[in-house]
C-alpha cells in the first residue's frame, strides 16, 4: 500500500461521489509511482549477461571486473537490481533512506543527508572515489544516478559548513534546480563530469531523471556528463537571487578564482575523458505521467496530459492549472487532467511544508463549490521540509477549513501548508517511495 493514510483521505470526501474521486486519485498516483520503480527500471536492461539499451548493447563478459557506485534517492533499488543481474566485485552506495538495505555483502552503504549534505556524504564519496580510481582499463564501472545525488555525492572545494550554508540559501532563494546545480558543480571535485577524469575504464550510467526535459548534465549535477555551465554562470545566479552578499566568503573566493582560471573549469563536450562514458535515462516524469493516464482510462475517465514540464512558483502554477480545468468544457464527461514537473517556493514565512502542499493550498478557495479534486504529489514521498508527499483538496475543502477556523491565505503567507492540511487530515503520506521523478499533479473533474 503506497498511502499510509489512504482510509482517512478517502473518508474526508463530503459524499460518496467525492470519496470515489479521492480513491481514484490515489489509485492513479500509485500506478504512476509503480511505473518508475527503480529496481524494475534497471532490471529490465539486463538480459543473458548483457546490458541492453535501445541504442547500444554491452556484453559483461568483455570486462575483467564490474564495479558499482550509486547515489540518490533511488540508489538502493537500482543497486539491488544490478546485483541480482550480474556479479559485482565491489560497490559503494550513498543513500538518505535508512530503511532499505542491499542484499549483497560486496556493496557498502553510506547513509547521508539530503538536501543539505553532512560528513557522511563526504565519507561515502571518498570511498566511491577510491573504487573509481582503482578501476583498470578493461574494467566496467556502473554508475547509478538519481534525484538527490547532488547532495549525497559530495566532495566540496570548500569547507562543509560553508557548503551547507550556501545550499540552504540557494534552496530558499527560489532558484530552479538547474541554477542550484550549476553552483554545486563549480564547488565540487566530483560533479560536472569530473568522475570521468578519475578513470579510463568503461563507464555506464543508469539515470533516473528528476529534472524537466531530462538534461543529463544537471541530474545529480551531471557527474558523468560534459558541463555547459561556467564559473561565470555561477556568479550570475548568486547575483540574480540577491544572495551574493550572504554567501560565505570562501565560496565567493572559489567562484572568482574559477573565473580567473586559477581553478580549472569543469570538463566540456569534446573532452576525450568522455570517450568511454555512456549515459542512459531509464525512468522519468513522462513515464510516470503516461502510466497515470493509462490507469485513469482503465478507471473509466477520459484523460489529458497537460504537460510534463511544469515549472514556476507553486502558488501561481496551481491556480493556473485549476483555472484551466474549471473552464474546460467536459460536457458531463468524467476527465482526469495530469501534469508533471517541478515548481519552486519562495520562502517568506516560518511555516512548514513543501511545493506540492503549497500548490494545493493556493487553490483551496478557488476549488470551493466546484466538482474538482486536486492533488499534487512528490514522487519521492518527501515534499519540502515535511514528512508528507503532498496534499489533496476538493470543492468542499474550503468549507471544512472554515469550520475549523483555518484561513488558507494566512497559512499561505507563512508557507505553512503542512499545518493547514494536517488539520484537515488531507496530507498525502507515503514515506520514502525509493524513487524520484519530480512531481505529479492529478486533477479530476466530473
């Protein structure tokens, strides 16, 4: 069962019809997450001691030894799939999930932190680098990359405390993930394609994308892919979000040294270090949204995928989606609207929540007295600084809130979406899902 509080979410429907729509929403979301299961996404690429992608086949017998490093929210499931398919001589995995374990004594797991890195992240990365550097020319290195990898795979050019402060400022600034990862790449020994500089063996990266458009150079800060960004770009981002004066002095010093050429730029396209590196996307938001659409149609709805590249500030994007759905002429037919992507939140208050909860909160009044159910869900099961994956609301949620003397506008001003939906018992609670392909919005209109 994906949703821990499934029964409560369904029972919060005002009538039988709303209860059914809420139940269907959960079933659709469950199908979408199942479609991007990290174990199955990796396992499907192995057949008869070969790794097979649409464009390329690798015969495991061509290599003397196989080594593995994995980092990100999906790394445990991905690693187990490799270990169940071929023999791995040695491996390191860095995860933030304390509950999942790998059944293979040759793989050592480090429990790190996300999104702010800690010393465990660095220790695990150092051990991973030991493996990478010891790979010989006729060996194969499998790299398993998923969302969260930017924080978990971490060997900074600056003091850990300075990196932690800088990361926190960036996450609260409203910068998008590409911008945040541009800066992360230029404060790192391992991001921005630098893994390739430590070995001349064959490298195959299995990648679960958590970024709009699947840009490999930004997923987990692109450790195995050429970088198009520069130190100058990093400095411009700090200025754009007015945080340059707040960033630790050593961070600014390193970026300025990079601009002057004192620190070497990240490796770019055409660099021969990438000649033996292959990168493959094995799961993404589009796959999850397509699975949601398929399930919606199985349940008897007509369905429309609005977009799989949703971005912008959450509280405005939610209103845009609901306005689009409310004004859609469905002529009495039952429709499911699906969207995917990743929004941002500008933190101005001192509340608790995440972008998905804030997106739904911003629409509670707009949904009032409509025949619409709206949910927004973080595919990793962790929305912002909360233990919820997102939230759900319908045409009766505003009235329920008023009865409890909850004003959505007050909670929105404080970025306190978690407490609002906690009081309504309409948080989506799953715990860690073990995967990460950004966010999914499901809107049902009847």
